C-alpha cells in the first residue's frame, strides 16, 4: 500500500471520528498534516471525505429521515407548514438557518482572521469548559423528538459558532441541547440529526468550488476510495457507539482531551514541531 493511500486512510478515519465527537474536527485536520509534513490531498479528496461522513449520517438515521420526509409531505398535502409533527422537522430546519446566514456573511472574515493556533487553543478550552458545565447542570429529561422551533433556533445559533476552528460543531450543539434539558445521549442524537443538512450543504459547496476551479491535477483513485471508505465506516461506528457510551458516561473524558490538545497545539506553536 502506497504512502498516499495510508495518508488518505488516516485522514478519512480522522474526519469520521472527529466530525461527531466533541473534540473539533478542524483542529485535528489542520494539526495532523502539519505535524506529519504531509502534502495536502486536494479539494476532490476533501469533498469526497466529507461526503463519506454525510453518508454515515444518512444511513444510520435512515428511519428518522424517512419520518422527516413523510412529515413534510403530510404538511404539504394539508397545507400546514407550522406545528410539530411526529419528528423534530421544525427544529432541524430552523437549526440549520443560523449556520447558513453566518457562513454567508462572515465566512471570509473567519477564514482570514480566526484560523490561527491561538484562536484554536482558546476555543478548545473555552467551549470544553462550557460542555463540562452543561453536562453537570443539565436536567436530562427531554428527548430529541421533543425539540421544537425555539429549540432548533437556539441550538442552531450555537452551531453557527462552529465555523471558528476549535469550537467543534458537535460539541457546541450538544452543549446547547444539554442546557435545553436533553439527556446526554439525546443531545448527541439531536446534534447528529442537525449535522445532516449542514453536511449536505458543505458537500454541495465543495462540489461547486471543485467545478468552479476547473480541471486540475488528478487525484489517484485508490487513495480517494480509501479516504471515503474510512470516513464512512469510522463515522458510522462513531455515531453508533458514542450514543451508547453516553447512556452511562459523562463528557468529562472529551473535555479533558480538549484541554490536552489545546496544550499540545500551544506548545507546538511556541516551540515548533
């Protein structure tokens, strides 16, 4: 197996793991290639690897997506666009809006000013501390299915902050859901459902950027396949066992890891590799 294929496997697995754990995928996907001195795999690879985690979400929550589609079709037939159906459609739809608006307005500024090691260190520690506080404070009596429009907007506003490196999309949405009364496992479940539209939009945005860039260097087939498959399988297993883990455990290990990662990034920034 070539070095490029091993690199694709590791990056794909890292994407699948960190996309859903509350430890910040952006921090890891920036840190690992930098430490290992790897050549970037390219835009095609990035788009397809994100597509792998999207596929994991679509397959794992396929029953929920079918309920969502059924609920939307039922509303269209009855001309009833508001209210709460059998699935938290309103919460997921409204929760996606803030991230879209923030990305449209502030994406360039975030890309230019926020993608620095020191910002990542601060956000890893700050939002890790907030997660631990929410974990201890949360009442844990609500389910993801009970989330409505107001809940979706609040969690969606938190999700918009994840454009800043180190915040962690799953971490900040889980924190918000915990503060709204969800149990640990149900907070993670709602966070993952909310990830569906975001991953769809992110993958489409990557495809559009790819098409706009025009023809470029070809990416070998096997590294691409390795990256996509590893992101899909690792992402699917991560979602499955993370939800099970949270039924009997707290978020404390992930908060501790965030603090350790922040110190590693700070040390690398100050003293070099």
